[in-house]
C-alpha cells in the first residue's frame, strides 16, 4: 500500500502544473545593456514585476520573480546567459518549475516589425533572432512568442541599432507598449493563444 501511494505521489509531483506559466523576457544582463532595444523583453517582465509588486531574485541561469493573478501563477524569467544562449536557461526553468511548453511565452525584440507593432504567434522560425534560434534548438519551434517591433536598422548598422538606446520619441511611447504587452501575457494565460491573437494581432 505504501509503495502504491509513493508512486502516485511521485507521479503527481512531477507532472506539469497546467495553471503555471513561464514568461521569458529576452535580453542581456549588465548595466551597459539597460535601456537598449535588444532588452525590450527584459523591460516588459520588469514592468510586470513592478505592477504586481514582486522583485526579481538572482538564481541559476537567470533572475526570477513570481506572482499569482486570476487563478494563474506567472513565473517571470530574465535569462542571465545572454541573448544568444537563452535556450539553456529557458529549458532549465521549464523543467525546474514543471511548466509545460504550451504555457511558455517568450518576449523578444523584432527588427522586422515597425516600432510599436507586435505579433503573437504560437510557433514559428527564429526570424533571424539569435535568442529564438537558441531556444528553437533546445525546445523545438512550437512555443508561443510575442515579437515587439523596434523598427528596422539603417543599412550596415544592425548591431549598433539593436544594442543602442531608444530615441527620446520612442522612449515616450514605451509605457503604452509595455502595458499592451502585459495585457497580452495575461490574456495568453487566461483566454488562450487563439483568442489573444485575434484580439491583439491588429495593424
């Protein structure tokens, strides 16, 4: 009898929690990257943590914060592996927190979208983003990602543009963009990706 109960306990404690979500903001750690276009993923999860009055704590392969709302648990992650190796951190915390892939949402910058535009997708290619490329290699491409447009770089200036600071005009618009992104995150977890895409993927 004890052996049966032990097996049942082990099974239930290793199964993913369907009400728990991993929200990953992609960016680079370090003060020199603060306020840059490439770190908009970090900025969104920072805004969520501030709104829900929780604080990030440094842990294995990243900084984490956690809060509950509308019956869901949101685990916010900022990988400390730098953008190009984001997959290692995402895979580790999915396993550590027992979160199923359908409950993963990755937030990234996108040069292929105009500034202020966003696109939520349930799967897809990396679109030239090295963070998504590494996550795809680790997990496959069938996970949700929210792409936030940062505008296209001048010819030959892609690296400087992505790692550069926002313009004053762009910076004024960021709070509204962060607010929209936070709405997408909560809707993704409560209404589902299909309804969220219909509501927010608008020109």
